[in-house]
C-alpha cells in the first residue's frame, strides 16, 4: 500500500463509493498540493488523475486505507518523482545527442528547457503570507490573463471546483461540448505560454479577482442547489466556497464585491438547516421552519454586507444578491417579506448583470408582490426567447404561476416538462409531488 497505510476494515464492496467521496471532497486540495510539489499546474492534475485511477484498482482489492487523501497524495508524489526521473534521463540523452552533433549544451526549446523536479525556490513563490490557502492560491494561478475569462472559469471549476463539464455547462447555459473545448484549449494555452507556477503579486491578483469570484459563486451555487445527482444540497461544495470566501475577504479587505459574495454565501447557507426534512427531501421557502435558520450565519452575512456598503460606491452584482438574501433572512414569514423591495433589487441586478436566470427570479418576485398574472407575461417572454429552453426552472415557474391562476390543465403540462428536464433526483421528486397534487 502507498504511504504505508494498512487496509482498514472497510469492505471492498464500498471502495468505489469511498474513492468517489474522497475525490469529491479532497480533489482540489490534492491538485493544489501536487501543484506546489511539482511547480506545474497541468502536471499536477494529470498526477492526481493517475492516483485516482490507481485507487480505483487498488482499493477494491486491498481495502480503503485509513488516510485515503494521504494515500492519493503519496501516489501522486511518487508518480511525480517518476516523471522527473524520466525527464532527467531524456535531458541527458538530448545533451549527449547535442554533443555528438557538435552543438554542445541543451537543445533550445526541447526537454532541456523544462525544469527537472520542483524548483528549489518553489516555496518562496508559494508565499503563505500572501495567500495562505493552497486551493485559493491555485485559483489565482489558473485564472491567468493569457486565458479568456470563460476559459479561466471553466478550467478552475473543473480542476479545483470538482464540477463536471455538464454541471459547468448548466451553470453558464452553454452546451457541454463548449465547456469541454474551453477546458482543453485552456490547458494547451497554459502549456504553450509556459505560464510560471507562482502566486500573482498584489496588483496582478486585482486583475484576476473577478474570475476567482465567479468560480466561488458557481461552486457555492452548485452546492446550495445541485443541478444533478441524488442530493438537493451538496454541503461539501457549499462549505468549501464559504471557507474560501472568508479567506478572500481577509486577503482583499477593501473590495466591496468580495464582501458582497461573502455576505451572499453566508446568508444563503444560513437556510440550509431548514431546507431538507428528516428524509433529505427538499423543503421550499414557504414551508421552512425559520427557527431552524442559522442565526450566527445571518449575523455574519449581514456584517459582511454592511462592510460591502462601507468600502464600495454602491453594491455590485454579488452585493445586490446578498441584499435580496438579507430581505428573506430578516422577514418573519413569506407573507411578511418585503417583496416590493426585492423587486427593486432584482431590477437593479438586471441592469448590472442581465441574464435569463435573473429575469426569471425577478418574475417570481413580481408574482409575490403583484400577483401571478403580472409575472406570467414576463415568463412568456423568456419562453419566446428560448434562452432557458433546456432548463427545468422555466416550466417549473410557469407551472406554478398557472396553478395560482387556476389554469390547472396547462399547469400540469408545464410541470410535466419540468419533470422531464430536471436532472436532480430530489427536485424531480418534488415536482412529481406537485404534479400529483394537481390531479
């Protein structure tokens, strides 16, 4: 066994699930640690994948190790050392060939230009006083300006966020093939540009901050409402996004959007304890027991939002979303929520960061403030545009509005479409129960 771990009592039958669980929780840290060890981003990901493949073979046969993440890291480091040795041998062969040809020295641009093993000053480049978290530091490195904004976010979400290409595609309303192409091009671009493995300096971090915020936002969004799979909430993802947002707020204390994002994730995660029943089934906002909301998280979120207002000249997109979440957090009930204020906030968000999802949420807020008829025309406009054609959210909202208007047959058709499009098992079950209630 790698790392000297003896097999634990865990039965081999559950080893594949163990591999998947460890990878889901620890993949970002494993890649980050291997990147720090090797000094190369792309190599670190390849080594982590090789360690994962080895675990899928070894763990069913030998049992799950007592320290699964440590096992993967040990295998990854050993594979790295093997890689460095192969490169070293190749360097020697190139040098010998050059001498035989009478040219001397290493061949320009060939393997001789590749550092063999981690550079002696790797730890100096990875300065914990500047960014004291491997995962967050690696996010800044991956969000290099040589890549387009879309490629930065896609690559970082895939490698460090642990999201699948399908999940990233649904988050950005683009085809999965587009996301896969962006990730492939990003890796090739980083390699071709010989991007150095080093944490950017303070002024460079400012240039990359927007991309890092986008990554954390999408990771948290997927964690708070999973787009696919068996669970409605993925707390491991959400907690990691909250943790990194807190570190980022300490790192960049004078940026309003950093505090806005922190406020948003704190206020949203405060509702987690009431969003699932004892069987893990979704509980919608109308039915949640607000006494179960995390009041400490609400206080932290409101404090972060106040800080965003202090350091900024008006709230940005994340700050406005946090203000919407605050309106829910302070309301005693759905009926007593200040829906007029939420509508105004969504209108501001539509101007600042327009998207079909924001428009759909604005329509929901309008339905609560002014009734379903006022919102239905807005939803119909979104249907005509076709920008949310593959999403279950649009027919789900339209079905709800039609139900409230008493158009039951049409509502059933919309919710049937939503059931067909929904990829999350828990949310699909919720829609199926709504459909059954309409019959």
